[in-house]
C-alpha cells in the first residue's frame, strides 16, 4: 500500500511486533503480516492446509507451513496510496514475494536477549511454551527461516534507535 514497501523480518522474539507498533505510533502504514496475511498452507503452492494434512501435527510442521497470502501481498503493494508501507512478521514463503519489496530488514538479537524476551511471554503466545522456545532458539542459530538478503538490524538497542536506523535506511 505504499510507493515504497519494506519487509521487517526476524525470528520470534527479535521485536517485529514492537517495531511495527512504534512505526504505527509514528504515523507510518504498517501491515502486521502474522495477523493480516498469515495462514497454514503449502509454502510452494500456497494451497491452504489443515492439521489433518500433516503426517504428524508437530510444532515444526506448523512453523514450516506458516505462510502469507501472496496475492494479498501483491494487492497491498499495488495500492500506492501511502508513501511508505512496512510489512512486519515472518513467513515461510517469503521467497515467493520478497522481490516485490524495496528493502528488507532482518531484526537480530543475541541468544541471551532472545531467551530473556521469550521467558517473558505468556503461554498462549508463540514462544511462551518450552517446546516453542527450543524451536525458536534453533531457528535463531540456523537462520533457516529468515531472508539472507536483508539489512541486519541490531534489535538489542533501544526501540527508538532501531526504528531510526530502519527509517534512515529507507531514506538512503
């Protein structure tokens, strides 16, 4: 929905939602991808799936099939009613739409910061249970679920500094 469109990615606990909320507070247009675009589906075809479609309804299966609706992403990007739009969240099919963005930012934190943030999550939020935390820690180590083409942003710094760096890179 912007003349310029940016993706903000990172593993759970790196601050995507917090950054998105701060960008909104500053007046920017933000799409919360995990709330507005996400569903369980085949990352290659986009076909919606249910837990019944998996051989084993595991946490890893759910994570691997957390995808965004590519046509919705295209539609929002095609509407150039805003100067800048930020898409925040994680998607296992980002390779199907990442080329549509003017820039990609990958939020990153050290392992201790990640563990501290996850420890503060309630059980009903992803990352609030021990098995989810273990998966997130593994994904943090392997970087397998995040784009490798983005500008890495150190999200251990104060929120205002993180947002200012993102906005500075958008202007540059």
